[in-house]
């Protein structure tokens, strides 16, 4: 006995070892079988990472796996992925592995597919991406069955965790099956048999951009009779679930030459109103088992006819409910008096004749009654809607009666009495004559929050009248943050905006007592208390792309950053994420400002292009309040008085809608009116006054001063402009940076009489009236920064100018005298005599050393003493 057991054990061990080893011997053959099947049957590019064989996993059958399958289409869908699968496995008899001839079919008993993604597509020309099977031209071979590499004698198949997409560009149908799990048990090899299937999936379906199902849960347990000879599939015992609504159906689908012949009837087996709640996706309906309901609900239908290129089956589907109600146990309100009478019909078999007739849709919450009816026709082409709405709805009661989760709690009372008739083509083409609206609607005490705004908007009251062709906004009063605003106007295409991707078009008059721009803008990330904020921290305000409107604005006060604008009036046009300002005026800095231009948020970084005109600005207030003016003319901090200016500028805006100074370019013109100057308020002027003893900058004449500026790349270029101090002419030009760096020249054309006692002594020696016309240019070079300026004086032109003028005057007086006499006379002006020479007689002169001109040196010495002068000199010159 022990010997027998030993022999059996060894035998089993050898068999097990062979079952492990043999697959390696057949590995190459298995790959050849798969490749042969692909090449003989599919007209597409097929790739897979590996094919493996196991004789143990499905013993006594062989188990074949294909990993990482990818099928890519040829033309006209070249390069598009038709199908992928992480794993496909087959089971078959071991004998099938020994069939070496390609003429012998391989019999497959079961198939398992895991994580497959299948895309079925029909383009606008009618091409199908799933037409990838090769046609066989050899009819006789087809009859004998020798053309197929595989035949199926399937008992079980499974599709796990997969997805199917169907896109039809001709019918404009999009169908998505996700999280698909399907299994079947039966035999396909006999003429009449049964297939027992179980399916779960999520279904989304849309036609002509209308979404009919949105990720609805579908469950189907179906026993299907198979008549393979007639290609007829009969539903024998079937139950389906749409979300949690149970449906029983029977009938058949038969493949015919023209398409399919369908005859199916269905209904929900019960009649409780709880079945209606079951239609709603579970995410929104929550736990309906505990909901208290009353009344009935019935769904029944017949789908009968042929699906061909020209026809669809006729439809007769009814949804009814009478005097129903429901109440969720954790919510305080009950929805009662629910009446539903809806039919979906097609009586001709032509798709265009399908219509939905909602005869009654009524309900009541507390004392608020809401009634609606509608008829939807021509569903597949140009949808036509005729709807009536009449009722009152307390929005706050919605969340008290039904478990809806909103980001913010709804509130407000909506009242509407409205009839609307329109077709979708009229909405899309703005054919307003075919859009007929009659009635009115109002809402009070409504609070609106959105990702596009910072603070919730509280609509105190809005009253709308619907007229054919337009909607009139009779009143609109709202608050957000500390801002208030009211509006009236006309809306051209409200339905187009609500029902399609059309922009909201209209004209509005907007008034506000206090409008704070920050109430509509994103708060800084560093702000910790953002309880009212509904936008994300990382985003800045964008001009909504759905707006196409014109706004005539009138605001008593507008607050922007640290600016307070009074009596703001103007027109704002918004379109394509651009805001155009036209004739915008406001009182600011004790003057008047006018603005035209535009701001655009089309790009990630907002851009602007504006023209500003200021009339009678208070200089001190404006330069303290506007960073832009401080950067354009920092020296104006020391000015007091009035300013007229025009500024043209463009650049980008930061997240707070302030200009990015490094990007700003443009030009400006400024005119000063009745202006005084305080050098102590300006470091540059204070230091310049210390370097030039003959000018008192507090007494500069700035009246009617005009200056032109150009700016770009963070630098301001100032064109030459003229100033006056008594009878001293001053010309200023140069540039500075927005970083406060300076590079200026100020040329002072100083009459000789202001140059002190030394120059006056020269004048006395000449004793000529012409000397009163002598002016000497003194150049001050201003560099460094506005807070730490460097002042250098350039005497070169002044020395040369004075020397030439003195020589010329003396020459005119000594006309007829000898050259030496003239030189001696001029030298005597500076304390020399005719026997002195410019240098010691014993000194030698090299090529690099020239004799010094006593006249020029004398003049230079006067300037040196003047510019180094002490305070006493300075005071004396100022008092002259």
C-alpha cells in the first residue's frame, strides 16, 4: 500500500511538474496563434506586451492570457486608439494547442476581459472606426469554415471594470458607459439557446447637446433567448434598475437587413411615489428607504418598430403621479400636492416627430405653490419649446425639503408668471422675432455666491418683465460688502444665455451711493479671515467672458485702493473680457478727472490702455494719492498749487488691478497753475539750493509751466522746459527712473550782476552799459537718487562765455590800439600789469604744459569763489 501511494505521489508530482514546464514549450506557438488570428481577421495595428500559457490555472483546460493589448485604427481614423485592455484571458481544451494547421479553428470556451477601454466612433462622412474586420473573398472557404482561426463554444464570459464610449457625429449622439461590469453564461454554438447576463454600469447620454442621462446608475439582469438562425434575441425574464427605479420589460430585438426590429414593453412593477425619487441619482436622492411618501407613481411604455437609416420605433411612454408627497426624516419641510402627467411620444416612426408633453408638473412647499407645463417638439433637430410657469418658491425651503448640498445657503422669494415660446435655432442666431416671452418674474432677499466674486451679493429686490424679443429689468437693488448698487435696463437674449453658450447682451443704467472696488476683487493670500470670500486665493479678478453689455454708470462715491472718487459718471462697455471706458468723469483731488480707454483680461496678465485728463488737481493731494504720479514726477512733492495734465499710458496690471510700473509706457503733458514751491519738501531742490548761492528756489516763478514727458521700460524722459527766477532763465531736461534714480541737467542763464562783488568790480572797470546784457550759463548736473542726489556744477561754458564777452567789449573800446595794449588792458581787469607774463620768466614750457591765460583764469577764479561762497554771500545776493 505504501509503495502504491509512493508511486501515485511521484506520478502526481511529475504531472504537476509537466503542467508547469509544458507551457514554456508552447509559448512560441501561443504567440503565433494570437498573431495569426489578428492578421487574418483585423485591419488595424495591434500591439501587446506578452502572451502566456498556464495548464494549472484552469485545469484541465489551458489558460491563455494576452497583456496590455492596444488596437490602433488605420485611415480614416489613423493614429486613434480604438481599444485597449490590460488583460484578456481565454480557456480552451489542451488539444487545441496541438492544432498546427491554420485551417483548423481553435475552439474557445470562455473569455475574461479586464480594464478595457473601447471607443466606437462614426464621423460626419459616415465612416465607422469599428469596421476593422477583414472581408473574405473566398466564398467557398467561408462556407467550409476554414477562414476563421477561432470558433466560440462559450459557456462563460466576463468584462470587468471597463468603459465604452460611443460618438456619432451624424446623429450628434454621445453615449458613455463607465465602471462597466458584465458577465454572461450560455452557449453560442447551438441554434436556439439562452444567455443569462448580469450588468452594472453608469450611463451618460446626450443628443444634440441635450443631456438626457448624466452618470445614472444602470443595473440589468436579463435572460435572453438566442435564435441565431434568425438573429432574434428575446427578453424572457428581465429586470432593470435606472438608479434605484426598478423596471420590468419583455419583447425582442431582431437584426434585419435594414437595421433592427424592436418590440419592447416595460413598466415599474410597483406604484409607490418612492419609485420617482429612485430616478434621481443616488448622490442627490440620498437614502430614499427612510423617506416618507404618499401617492402613486407609474412609468410604462411601448417601443415598437424598425431602426433604419430613415426610421425609428414608435414611442408611447407615460409618467404619471397624483396627489403625491414626500418628506425626508432629517428635514423639516414636506413637498406635497405633487402632480405629474408627462408623455414621450412618436406616432410616425420619424425621429423629427418625437415630442415630450409635460401636461402637469405641480408641487407645494408650505403655502408656496409652483405650477408648470411644457411641450418640447422637434427634439432631434431644432428643439421647439412652449412652456408656462406660474408660482412662488421660497428658495430657502428647497434645502429644508430636499437633501441638496449647496456651497452657500440659498435664500430669497422667487415669483414667476411666464409663458415662453422659442426654438433653439432662434436663440443661437438671435432671431428675436421668433422668441416670444410674456409675463413677469421677481426675486427678493436673494443671496448669491460664486467663484467669480469675493463677497456674496445680496439682491434686495429684482423685478423683470418678459416681452417678445427682450427682457426688461424694471428694478435691481443689491449690496455686496460695503457697496450698494441699483440698476434698470434691457436684456436682449436671456434665454440664449441660460440655455446655450451665448453671451448675456443688454444695456443697463447703474447707480450707486458707495461703490468699493475691493468688494469685487480677490483678497490677498495673507489675509487670514476670508469667510466671505468665494474665489480661490491664487486667482485675480477676471472680466466675465459671458458679458456683452453697455453700462451707463452714476456713482456718488467710488473707492479704489486709497483713492476716493466723487460723482463718477460714464459709460462702460464690456465684451470679450474687455472693459471699455467712455467719457468717464469724476471729482478727485479738488479737481476733475476724465478717463477713456480699455482694460482686458483675455490673457493671464491683465493689460490696459488709458487716456487720463486732469483739470485743476491739487498737486500735494494728487502726488500723495497716486503712485503713478509720484513715479512720473517725484520732484512735485515740493510743489503746492493746481495742476492740469493729460496722460496716455499702457501696460499690465497686477492681481490688485494696479499698474505694473516696469511695464508702463506712454507720455504725459503737465501744466502748473498758481504754484508755490517748498524746497524743504524736496531733497533735490534743497541740495541744489545749497550748491547755487544766487537762487532762492522758494521764489521760483512756476506759473504757466508746461512740461512734456515720455516713459517706457521704467524710465521717464523729460523734454526741455523753461523756468524763471527773477531775470534768471532756467532750462531743465533729462530723465529719471521709477526706481528714483536721477540724470538731469539744469542750465541757469545768470545775468552778470548776480555774480557777486568780483564780477561787479569787473563791470565797474569796463564801465560800459553793454555789460548789463551779459549772461553766464551755469550747468548743474543732477545724478544719484531722489533721496540721495549728487549735484555737480559745470563752469566750462560759463567761464568761456564770460571771458569772450568781456574781451569783446574791451576790444570794442580799444579799437585802433595795438595788440599788446589790448592784452595789457584786459589783464589789468584782473589785477595784473603789462610787464607781467602768465608764467615765471625762468620756467621752461613743455609740449604738455601751456601758459595760463590770465583773463580766463581770473574769470574762473571768480566762479570758484562764487560757487564756494559762504552763507553771508548767499544772503547778500538774494537780497539784491
